[in-house]
């Protein structure tokens, strides 16, 4: 069953919904105009663990916004949210964290294995969660858990595409002391020779030089679900189902917040919302 009428929507919002609460401490050492993960920020939900080997994320993963799991054919949707940030001109996004891995070392110049692949993965309701079969709904990131060093270095990221071909993304700078929480998007690094292809797996990361500090970073794959622009500091914005785009929230989703920063901190982020079932 799906929610197809306004009456069903109103009933689900009032009588069949899960509430979630978001209250995350500010992260320092941010860069205006850059994305930052609140996975390791303290607050509600609790601080997520630093991952090691590649693993699926699901609704039981510590660090996610929990909600009531449903039994088919009942479906779930993001229908209402409120949010406030202590910084102005910020954007809160809630993504489904699909897979992650950590433990990449900023001082190694040999190929470091990532081994995140969606090919043939069906556990944790992954087929529905990733969306289109060509992997076009997946957002790929480099995510930092502890700071790497200041020495200039570029990362070469080896991937597999939706048609089974392999190749390297365009290099991305990882020197200059990238701080914990920083997220660098990778989808825009698909080279022109592979234009029109979508990433299905990240195989390895190779640094051109040591950054001088090992730190800890990794690869994260996510799917955006909710976007909340917050133009004013300390002013609560509310978003109804139409503004949110009525996104389906699939069973096993590991919902987690990221922030597009406007300042040198992420700001304190608070809010909540409803996931309706019907």
C-alpha cells in the first residue's frame, strides 16, 4: 500500500507516524561552502562509531535517526521537519547512509583498499534504498574522522562504473590539514572519458604524497532524502511534505545529518520531524 490521497496522508501524519529528534553539537574548524558530516558530533542521535572495514549501514547502526520499521505493503515517507542552526545561510541535509568504511591513512602512498561495492548487494533492503539500478541516486564521499596533515597531496580513487568498466576519478586534493567531519563529494570527479557513467563501487585510494599526519578518513556512500535550507541564524524553519518532496523512507534506512556550512563551524543544529507510515 502507498499513500495516494490527501486524506491518507493526514491520517498517517496524525495517527501512524514516527517522530525523530535532532540535536547536534557544533563542529569546529569548518570551511564555509563545504559539506560536513555530523556522524561524529555529540548529541542526539548519539555519536556514530568510526568505521573500519567496508560495511552496510542500517537502522540499527548507532548514530542514525531511528524510526519504526514497517511490514510490506506499508510504506514510509518524510512528511514534516523543523530545523534551526546557530549559523545563518546553512543547509541541513538528511541522507540515508548506505555503506561506509574508514581507516585510510594520510601518510601511505601505496594503494589503500576500500572495497565498497553495491554490485549484487541485497541485504539491509539495499535494492530499494539505492534507487535506480544504474546507481545514479548514490552520492559518494571522502569523509574525515580525524585530521590528516598539511603537506600537499592528491588522491587517486579507483572505481567501477555501472556498466562494469573500471577507471580512476579525477584527482582531488587532500593536503592542507583536512579536519574531522569534512566531506568531499566524488560524483563530480567522474572524468570526461567516462561521462554518463555512474559509480557502483570504490575499489582503492592512492595518495600522491604523505600528508605528514596519518589521521583517519574513508569512503561513504549515501542517498539524499531531505533538504532543509536555513537562511537565518537561530530561527526555526518548518517544512511540510510538499516542501520535502514527499520522499519515501525505506526500511533499514540509516538516516543521518550533514551540513553545508556557511562559516568556520557547523553551528549547533537542532530540529525534528515525522516519518509517516501508510
